[in-house]
């Protein structure tokens, strides 16, 4: 994995390590999980290994997803291999830092986050029909939106405006 990227690694922007683990899990499983019938995704046992490894890593005080890899490896090294393989994609790598980053300042009154290219959003609402680029686009928007809401929470409030909010709000995590 390249050292660049990981700008929205959950362990960087989230003050609660267990919530960070949950956000990282959602980001990874949106792309690699078996949700929605994605046949090439992780098997159930691999998803459990990811969840357990991230939880162990959070308990140990990791500061980025890359530092969680050894904890995931203890449960199933093939999970880490697949995450590293896919982390060559810039959209996926947004949530996968290999080295800890500084926590972003939360004293800004306005932050604009724009993608530098059009994202291939899915046409339908059946997740089993989404291809890899569509799952990557959904995961990226969900991650950036969640990061922004955590940053606003740490700043004691603010306003979040999201285009394509339907992608974030259709998940249980987004609704909560």
C-alpha cells in the first residue's frame, strides 16, 4: 500500500476507538463484504475475522487501520491481504492509512470536500447488482460523510450538506 491516502481513516478522525473500528468495518465490508449477495466478497468467517481483529485493535489503541492489520492477521491473514490488494484504489484507500495521521482541526467553520472525478453511482437499489466501482463509490461517500459528521460532533456542532445523501442514509449506520 502506498503511504499516501488514508485521509479519512476512522482511527484518525474518531475519538472513540470502538466507533472507529465500526466505521472501518463498514467501509471495508461495503466493498468487500458479502452483503447484498456479492459473491466475490468475504466469506462469513472472514467478515467475523475482520470485525474481531478491528475490535482487538481498537482495544489496543491503534491509531490507523494499517496498525490494525496484525490484529486482523491473528484471526485470518487472507482478510488483510485482500484489504491491502484493494487499497491500491484511491477511493478505498481514503479509509486505509498505513501510518497514523494528525487528527484534523475541528475549529473550522466551513470545510468543502469534493471528489476530483465523477463517481460511478449505481442505477438501482439492489446491492447484489452493484459492481466493484459502484461499491467503491458508495463506500467513499459513506466514509467521507461519516468523517464529516464526527468532525462536526467534535467541534460541538455545525452543518453538513451532502449530495447523494441517499447512499449514506440507506445504511443502518448512516441512519443512526
